[in-house]
């Protein structure tokens, strides 16, 4: 159940999947292995294939088994690489208000004004968890993440999670609620109700930043990402589509096709070694991602917002059988597996268990809401679901 306030210009895309109270795995007999890639297009058409081509060229026209993926008349909605495992949730990461996730450890902070030659926004340095793999040196470079986009920083993920604005959770179990925070290279000074306190980053388990309006940040994101695309057949007035990628290492990053920089440093036939250079709004640098690490690509127009990119204002979950409630899962099913119904894979959505309620605050710009609801394959032979939308 979702509580929505919808009025004027954006459309939202949402998929809810629910597993029954006593889910059972389905025995499936396949005559052949499933195709490596599962795609869905804007008109709802599904397509599968093993042969992905031309997504390593700067001006390439990527195809799946000869089918164009970026046809303006019916563009790709999502592409799932079934051969790759779901990422494990990282223990150290940065979470943004835009729904992105940057795995790694925050090691330092910069005000951005340390150089006379370059003025940068305040940012944190995030060291990736898997340095030293073969490839170009900049593939494993630390991320510079602009502070304005950060919702929380996690140095040691807690078992229980609930966003608490303006809170610092210490490794020793304590919690500090702050009014103002001032950052330095290795510590943060907090203005508390009873005075000030300086805490080193090494003492912090999680830091939750002050709440911000996600819709205002989305417009800022569009200003950075949605450059005018002058390449045919889009035409000079067309805004670029956005693309969110999710990798097997836990990175979730949103860029635009206008900012995508495909390349390869090896034989083009070795597609797992293709590279995609992207620059999300929160990143001060181009990030290079190996094609072989990308499990899902999610594409949407600038006037569409997948609801899975927004954080619920509130959520409640009650077990129908009196056990522990199952919280909603973003872009996975209720048990953390792939989003998959009988009609195929899904690139985004929420996995929830009955009974769940999610509430989202929407701007007056919102004019339409579009959704799909289905039983996840965890439900076995079926079940009964009801998912009303309450305004």
C-alpha cells in the first residue's frame, strides 16, 4: 500500500512484488539454459538474448541479438545480466538522497578550496573496497563524493536500520543527535544540545545527514546530467535519457546517456572487459566501470522517476502470522533475491511481504502514477494479493 500525493508533470514507474506468507520455491525444468540478458522496452515488450554488441564504441548503437536497445521510438527500459549474482550489501558505503550507493570507506574530507587553480564543492574521499584489480589505473581510483548529495555514511553497518536525520551512531553503541556538523580531514565536530564534541571517523559506525528535499535535488541532478543531445535521430531539442547501473560490487550510480563514455582497452570481442565511463551528479570525476561487473542497467526519461529511487517518508510492516516483520527491499524481492515474476525479470521495484505499507511524499509537479504488481516466484504456485493505492 502506498500513500501518494500526485498532481502535475512527472510520471512515476513502480513495481511491487509480494511473496506469500509461506513461500515455496518452484521446480522449473528447462530444456536449455536461459539467455544471458533479459531486456524490457518502454512499450512493455520483453526480449532475451546472449549476444550484446557495440556498447564499447563512443558513437556505437548497442544491440542485443541484433535488436537496437536505444531506439528513440521504443527505447530500453532495463537490461538484466542473469549470469551475474546479486551484489551483497556492503558493510561500508555512502548512500545518496538520489537512491545511489557508493561502496567503500570514507577516509577524509575536503572543503574543496585547497587549490588556487580549481574550486571544488566540499566532498568526501571514498576508498573503493577492491583496489588493485587488473585494468586502467583510474578504474580503482577513490571516489570524490560531493557532500550535498549524501544521506548517510556507513563505516560499520548496523543490523537495524532506520534513517535518523542529524544523528551519529558510535561504534560503542552510543548515539549523538547534532544540530550542526563541521568536518575536517579525519574527524567531525558536532554542535549538540549540551555543547560541542569532536568525534574521529574511526569512532563512528554510521552518520545520518540532515534531511533534504529529494525532489529539489532531483531537479539539480537533471541540471547536471540531462544535457541536450544533438546526435541524430534524437534532434537538438531532445533531453538525454538517464541510466542507473548496479554492479556486482554493490555500486549503484545514476548518469545519463549524454555522459556515458564507452571504450575498451582489449579485443572488442571480450565484452566483459568493455569499460563504461560515467559521471553521476555526486561524483567530481569520471568513474570507470567494467561491463562485466554491471548486473542491471535501468533507463528512464527525465520526466519519469522510478519510485525505487525515492525513500519512503514512512513504512510499516506487520507479519500476518505474528512473526518478525519483513521490511521492504529495494530492487530485490522480499528475501533479497532477484525481482522475478512469472512473466520475467524486473529491473526495479520493491519486494514486500504482507502486510506492508509504504508512504511517499510527491511534489505538485507530479501528474501521473503508473505501476505494476505481481507475485514473486518465491510464492510458488501462487497466492492472493491486494495492493491499493491511497491518495
